[in-house]
């Protein structure tokens, strides 16, 4: 410890500066109008097709934002996707059903859907029971949502957010109803069920990239690209560090230690 500066934590400072610098650089570039490449995400590209299928069949769209509360990062990402889905559905003046497991999430999704119908010029088409609260118990919610699938027979179903053991119950019932299904979650344990049962799936961090992909907002794109660059640098450091340590350069372990 030298004064107010701890030399042993210098690597932490370098890491913070690296992350901040990468994000700031890409955000600045995005604000200057430089287009950054974001690879295509088929699950998000399929939103328009899924909604179009529902319009052709004259059947509603069902959107399930997961079972987590509003303070969960996956729920916030889900609300961003819901905004795009709601805009597409409202443009065709079709019903969008959004069952919820948490009251706070219901309040937010209700405002998102209501705003989408108003923006599309169909404020009178929004009905309060489109966005409804079912149950805060995991499998009770799954049973309620499955009942909606069987009664309303939606042509397109979206599962975007944090899901646990109810994932397979929902996806299998949706598959039995004949709907096109689009899923997205960062809960790794539930991904195999969605991949097997749904037509399109956002895998892991693709869920968090969805907002930037859909909005093309410079701030979000810059943050996304900056984080990707940091991950690439970290991967290079891990590989190089492993090689050096294997060759006997043990000082690399002390350098990278927290």
C-alpha cells in the first residue's frame, strides 16, 4: 500500500479502464453515425412473420414475459421485446394477450401494450383484460397460461424472459395448440426445452442484445459492441496467460490475480 494507491489492485484499475474505454469508444462512434455490424438474430427477425401469421388466421398473439419480477434483468429485456411485438400487433388491430405472474410486471406491460395501440391509432381496441394477472405461484401461473392457449388458440406465442421448471409445460402446450413459438431466456437450464419445443430461440446473452438489435439506439449499440470487444480481449488474455504459465512464466498468475 503506497499512500492512497494500492499497487496490488493495479490490474483491477486496468480492467475497469479497459471496459469503460471500449464502451465509451463504441458509443461515441455510434453517435457519430458509424454503423456497427450486429449479426442477424433469426428469433427477432421472425417477429413480423409470426404476427403476420396470426393476422392471416384471425387469431390472437400470446406473449409471456417470464415469471420473474420487474427487478430481474431478463424481465427488463423482455419488456423491450414486448414493445416491438405490441407495435406490430397493434398496427394490424389484432388482440395481444399478456398473462403475468407479478403485479409490477403487469402494470408495466399494460402500459407498454396500451401505448402501442394508441401509437398505432387504435386506442379503442385495447382491452384491459388483454394484459392480466394470473397467479404468483410458478405452476399455478403455468396452468393458467396453458388454459389461455387451449381456449384462445393463439397463432403465435412468445416466451421471453426468466423461466424455470414451467418452461416445458408452457412450450409443450403451445406446440400442441399449433402456434408458431418464439422463445428467449438466459436461464441455461431451460434452454434445451425451448430449443426442442419452439421454432426460434434466443440463446443466453442474445436476449440482452435484443433491445439494441430492435431499437438500433446508438447508446445501446455502443454498449453492446464495447462489451463484445472486452470479452474478446479477456479471451485472448486467458489463452496467452495459459500458454505462458504452461511454459513456466508463473509471474502471469500473480499479475492476473484479483
